[in-house]
C-alpha cells in the first residue's frame, strides 16, 4: 500500500461505475413499458359533455 490515495480513488470509480450500470438497467426497464397505455382522454371529454 504505497499509494493509498490511488487505492481509494480506484474503489470510488468502481462504485461509481456499478451505480451507473444499475441506473442504466432501471431506465431501460422503464422505457420498455408502454406509458399510459390505456389512457383515453378524448373518451372522457365526450362523456362529460
């Protein structure tokens, strides 16, 4: 352990990359879902009138 600062920075980079990959996977799952699939605004407006 001649250079402890480089060891600490290396560990922080590894943790950062881990969280980056984790968040990327979660966002892909969110994007794959159909957003507001059954939402029909026009139908609701017609019923109110």
